[in-house]
C-alpha cells in the first residue's frame, strides 16, 4: 500500500516536471522566433537603406525623409554605378491592426485587410506596388530616426507574440535597434 502511494506521488511529480518543461520549451521557442523575425526584417531593410541618398540631388533625387511620427521612411537608391540614375521613391511604412498592442486581433479591432489575422508589419511601397518586409506579423512597434545632417538612420524594431500555454497566455518580446550608415 505504501509503495503504491509513493509511486503515485512520484508519477504526479514527474508529470508536473514534464508539463513545466514543455511550457518552458514552448516559451523559449516563441521568444527565439520573435527575435529571428525582427532580425530578418532589419536585415531586409538595411541592405536597401544603406544605398539611400542622404541629400537631395536636383532634379530627380530627394534626400531620405522620415515622417508619420517616425513610422515611415521614404528614400531613393541608385539604379546603376554611375550615380546619375535613381529609383522611384521607396517607402517603408509600419502598419498595424493591433490598437491595444496585446498581440491579438480583438473583436473591437478592425481587420483592415479582411484576412481574419492580426496584421502588424512593415510594408515596402514603390510605384504603387506593395510587399511586406519580413515574413511574420510580430512587429509591435517601429521607429525610424534620421537627422538630416548625419549619415546614419536609426531603425528600432520591437516585436511581440502572444503564446497560449495551457489556459494562460505568455507575451514574448524582442527589440532590435541598428544605426544604418547611409552611403550616398
């Protein structure tokens, strides 16, 4: 009888430890994915932003410009090595449907693109064509900061992902900031 009781206690403790380990692994995996998504988005933008023009070159080139309270940056890049031919303006803009920044598409929040999924991403626009930067909807905040006399654009990306663990939610967060040196 005592041996059976001890076996039940040991099994209960083992089950609790297994459950805790599984929860920890899920949280660690979510945090790793959030950080990877932020780094991927930063890498995608950095390659193109480095080539932006930091000063206007009449008549066709406008200097890099930050607007919409730091949520949008517009720039042009050279299309060849001569420095005489420049792209049409390119805009990176942060768009979110998450009004309360909880990582969930709540019933009162408008699903602007009608896909039934929370959308929080940077969108690249050029000549009327749009494409998302990075692969995930984890971005919770974006800030572009450029001082016109400087030669670097500071980009800060924050991301969060709500993970359901059992009956609870765990909010995983990551922030990456980079000073992108503007070369042109």
